[in-house]
C-alpha cells in the first residue's frame, strides 16, 4: 500500500455533493439503484473484455453483485466482481463529473437556483439520478475498494463528501479479488437500509431485472441468498412479462424515473435475427437538446453487452431507450468494426422503421397518448424531416401542428390537406418563437380572410426543415412572410371586404415608400396578405425566412 493522498473534488463535484448531503429529497432509495446499476455495468464491461482475453476471468467467471448489510456497524456494502477500477480510474470516475447527464443536471440546478424555487434542486435529484454521488444522500462516509481485472494492485478511495477525498494503494487482501466493493457508512437516519426486508424490497423493485444476478447477505457472516436471477428480461416471452417488470427494467437500465409511455418488445426473424426492447419515455430527458446528445440504445450480442455507442437509431430518435440483442453479429470483433458491419446497418434500418410504424399505430389507436408523445418529442422527430430523406414521408405523416385552425388541439397534414381551399397550391406556415404572437401577426390577415389554414411553427427546428424542399402530397410548404402571396385565386370568406384595388394612389404611395426606405428594403409592394393592418415585413422570394434569419443571427453566424 501507499500513504493516503488527499485530493480536492472538482468544483462541480463539490457543489453536487453539497446538494446531496443537504438533500431533502424524500426518495433516497434511488442511491441503491445507482450503485447496482454501476455494478451491473462493471460486470457487463468485464463480460465484454473476456471475449478477447478469457484469462481475465481467473477462477471467478460468473458475474455477480452482492449486497451485504451490517446493522451493528450501520453499513451497507455493494460488491461486484466486474471490471474494477485502477487508482487512476478511481480518481477520474469518482472525482470529476464525467458524464454529460450529471453536467446537464448541474446546469439545471444552477438555472433553478437563479429562478430560486425553493426545494426544486432536491426534486431534480429524483428526476436525474446523479449516479454514484447519490450515495452521499444516505452515507456520511463512503469507502471504495477496487481491483481492476488482471491487475495485481488494489486501490482505496474514501470521502465524507465534504470537498475532498483520499486515494491510496492498499494491500490486495483489503479489496475484492476482482471488481469493486463500495462501503456506505450510513447516516443515523438512514439506518433502516440495513434491515433485510427493506433492502431486499428496494433491490428487487428497482433492480430486479438487471442482467446480473444479485445476492443478499443479511449480516456480514450470514449465508447469502439470491434475490434477483440476472436473467435478461428481453429473452423472456412477452406474455410472461408484466407491465411493472417492464417499467422497472426501463428505469433501472435507462436511468429514467418515469413510466415508459410505450414499450416495444419484439424479435426480428429472417435474414437477421435480433431482439428489441425499446421504450418511449413519458417525460423529456433533460439533455434532449444537448448538441452532443446521441441515442442510448444498447447493443448486445447474444446477451453480452457490447456498446451503447453504436448509434442504432438516427439522431432524431435519440429519446428512445432500450436495447437490441443481435444473434448474428460476431462477438469477437472490435466495437469499431461493428460500426461498419452490414448486420448493424440492417438492424439500424429495421429498428428505426419499426419505431416509426409503432408511433403511427399509436396515433391511430390512442390519439391522446400520441399527442402527449408528440408534445414531448415532436420537436426532435422533426429533425428527421431534413436529416432522413428516406423516411420523410413517414415523418410528415406523424407530424402534428398548431395552426390557425387547431384551437387547443393539433392538426396533421392530412387534416390540413382535407380542408384545403380550391385553387390553393401550397401549405402555408408562419414561423416564430411565440405561438400567441404568431397567431396575431398581421401577415396572417389575408389568409384568415380567405379561410386558409396557416401552420404556426414555433420550434427552432421548424425554420430548418421548411427550407429543405419538403412537400406533402405534391404541395410545397410556403412561408406567409416570404415572397408574393398570390391569394387572388382564392375567394374571400363571406363578410370579408377585399383589399383596396391597386390604384394610382397606392402606386404613388409605394413609389414614395421605396424612395424613403431606400437601401433598407429590397422592395415595397401592395399585398393581399393584409386586410386590417397597414404594413408588414416579408422576406424576398428567394431569401431566407425571417425567423431563420433571426435564429442564425442569434447563433452568431
Ligand atoms: P455513470 O454510471 O452514468 O457513468 P456514475 O456516477 O454512476 O455515472 O459512475 C461514474 C463512473 O464511475 C462510471 O462511469 C464508472 O466508470 C465508475 N464506476 C462506478 N461504479 C463502478 C463499479 N462498481 N465498477 C467499476 N466502475 C465503476
Ligand atoms: Mg451509474
């Protein structure tokens, strides 16, 4: 061993820990889920490394997680025989904020602080589940002993969660033969976690379906008993699995806290064989619009976890959680080579198509549930309109819009086209940041007067896809703020008065306005757009839409 070396946490970790320690979040049970999920990840990482280096298994090849209770010492211990961590890895994993989720969490907390809503920071812990550090909700000291697979040294990390931690090499007898032991010195008010009934209930409820068996020891010297079998849930027949089991699995593997809005479990057979277990969240993940945010579908090959970076789904389906377990990808190729495999390409295609068709089914079957989904994730799905040409048709079919005709509800393009006016050749839209302001903008007057529906697009992404040459049933999308709005062929609705005939007087005024405004505008003209307002700004026919122009200016381009 070496002498303990004291190091400070990264500033962000210290802040996070401060929050954990002072957390009033009531559902502290989640710490156990986080530790077990890390232990299961570590076992799966080992399982993967064993493919290329079977010797790492030593004489302990079966992955396992053991939860040991010690009521007398008021300790709870979670041990795994997974991949383990070296001294350097310990300091990196448990001294910094590595994962983007935790970073996003901190940003949210900072935002909440500014908005100063009391207690909301604590609420957020529940929504985010901030991994390992959540141990400090229930413990006033945490010891981590770890020995990396294949290493002949072991390391010890310890902290009271108050700003610094110590790290040192220790005798290998003090650490597991392989893997990680996490010892929580429980706070007084968290002593109940050493009650066997409580601990078992929490573990089986939260983590009963992780793909690694879990054992419980009621006392350090007690016999251990198995409390979860580690059978991969997705290999069981659908009819055997309850909604509750699916939901637990979703929460324990996807790191979510909500109920899945939709569960999709099927087996693809034929040319390629694979199982899919996918979930649509019912709440927006916090990092949905993180620019680095990629999907998190896990890739397994014959029940061995390979990677969660295989980009199984297109970016615009990044909110989908779950896994694909392939029967025909080779186990012994590198993650990099898997990326290029035609088998993966077939899986990617099949799963994306299936998800879109399930969404379509949901829309037919349960409109209300679908609209809830759309409200959460529509803005992401619309990215596909310019990113995924092959599925544009399908995505347009799934899209729902606010419009001048939608009221409180939503409109599909099918609805729009069914209500289209005679001689109307385009699908009209207006883009802006705020729905109410958009709905009352003068540009819409002429359209309203003719009963022409205008889509009101308020998501950032809308400014991009509308310019990507999208059309629906042969009708192009056309901005109401752009170019000439040729509405003359469409009659006014009853009771509307036509705009003044272009007269010599109007021509005179236009000439005057052109003269005064000079370079500031590219043209001034009479318009059928307006019925009440005197003027409005529009973009030239072939120029950028005004909302897009604003967005790009905002992005500093
Ligand atoms: P996440 O699991 O999302 O990465 P955590 O805060 O839960 O975030 O864990 C941080 C990191 O610590 C993990 O990514 C992993 O590298 C490491 N880690 C935590 N627990 C273990 C463990 N039992 N075995 C090996 N590594 C672990
Ligand atoms: Mg974790």
